[in-house]
C-alpha cells in the first residue's frame, strides 16, 4: 500500500512539472517548445526566418535594428510584399539622431523589444493611407513587447498612418505602448493602436505635448486606451479619435499633474476619468458642452486664486461631473479660491461629492473672496451642503439651479 502511495505521489509531481513546463514560448524562435507553459528566456532566433528572404538589393531579411543610432538614418521600404517582415527588434533600439521610417516598412517586435527616442534624436514614421507603417509583435498577443518612448522635443517626432500593436508591457513603471515624456513631443495622426496589456498612449509629466493629434483609433487595451498626466493635455485631443468597444476601460484616464496653462477640455465620445486630485494655477480652463467627467474616489478640483474654471454646458448638451460610483460622497469637492469672473457653471450636473475639510462644508466650496456664477445646474447626492462659503464670497444665482439629496441642504442655494 505504501509503495502504491509513493508511485501515485511521484506521478502527481511529474504531471505537475509537465503542466508548468519551462521553455521557449515564442513561435518565431528556432527552439520554440509547443509544450512549454512558461517562457524561461531561452529563445534563439534565426536572423533569416522562413529560410531567409532576399530583398531586391540582395539584402537578407529581416534586418536587425539594435543598439544606438548616432547618425542620420533612413529605414527603407525594401520589399513590396506585404507578407515580408523587413526589420526586427529584439532588445532596445536607441535613437540619438534623426531617423526616418519610410511608408510601407514592416517591423517585427520580439519579446523585450522597445524603441527609445533620446533627447538628441527624432523618429519620423510617416506612412500614407494606402501604404502604412506596421510595427507589431512577433506574436499577436497583448503586451508582447515593451513600448516606443519619446524623450525628445524635436518637432520631427511623428507617428502618422501607422499600425502599431502588441506592446505596452510594463517597462519599469511605464505601462504604456506609446509614451511621450516630460518636455517631449510627438505628432500622432491617422494611426491605429491595438492589443496592449496596459495603456495605449501615455503622457508623462506636465510638459509633454501632442501637437496636431487627430483621427487615431485605439482598440483591445486592458486599461484605458489614453492616459494623460494632466488635464491640460486634454486640449490636444480631438473628437475624431475613436476608442473601440473592445477596450476594457472606455474612458480617458487623467492624472494629477498641475494645470498651469489655458486649457479647453473638448467633448469626446467617451468620458474623462479623473484619477487624482487636480489643482488649477495661473490659467483659465473651459470644459466644453457635453463633456462627461467621472471622479475616482477622494479626487477633487481645486481652483487657486489666479485661475478660473468654467463648465459651459447647454440645455441641449449639458455637462456632467459625477462619481465613478454612485454612492453618496464618493469623491471630494470643487473648491474655488478665485474671484475671477470666468468662474461660471452652466447646465452642469454635479453628483456624489462631499466636503474636503470638516470645517469647510459644501460640495461646491467657495473660499475667501471667491466668486462663482451659476445657472441651470443641479447638485445632488452629497452628505454636505450643495454650495457653501463665508459671507465674503460672491455667489451669483442666475436661475434654474437646484439641489437634491444633499444632507446639509442647499447652503448658498435657496
């Protein structure tokens, strides 16, 4: 009996080891193991997969892009066959000079691949409507490779008519497929981004820029397709950008870098999700009609003395500022320290907020000598007063305002 138990135990261990077998899981590798469940980093690649393809100039394809690029370089469209991969990257390709990728180029990104555009470099990947640039993983899976990161403020950084897929695997603390870092810029137009394990496009730092951003498509991301470091970056977005229905999160994530420049928050076909507390300084922010903003737990808007905030909803196209969850007091407040006449809220519903400090009540809180004009707004679902502030503030009730389900009553509203 004991011998039988030992045999059964040994067989169970064997089966468990077989189920967790390590090996090479990359199908493009020479030593691909179809039975392996965990990639152990042992993959070996043939630089001429499929028996080797020869370009019209006698080149053996694909060509490896690797190391540091320190001279002006053009990545040529070698083959007219759309099934031929012309280049591949299997590590870091660091760009420290001007690099141009021609229309029609196809680049295969292998496990661990990334493109880093350094401060003195630029990457101009401009395709055409009929001849796009394709950058995709060697396996068609989400998060197979890392990212393309711009650390350069060169205006020649461009991703135009590109198809980019299978990236956004975490690289350090950067969970985005396309990353535009602080004091950097990239023009992104008419491009498709898909199958990312985290975020699609990510800005990092207050001074990241997306000039002339338009007509892009994001699909199959497991986190938000677009992640902005600051609400000020929303000014770059356009209503021709599409977030497909197969994204896990159907919103633009916005984080808490300060707003220090005049900002117009455009109406999109999807909401903004505020992930951190946002403070406005030395700037005028206008939220366009029809914008929906969803507030994560314990977030707030703070308008300092030299800033202003306007919600410009209309009867036909009102604005919404609501909790990500509908529970009472889910987020904090809208707090205004400014007496700027541009503090105006029109045709906007605010729901789910609460006072930030115990002694400063009010879902919408006016401080010091702050001023606010409001019309046709509704404030609801709060454990504090709808609007509150000391006698020194100016509140202009321009009619049509209401409050419901606020435990402290209307406050400055009748």
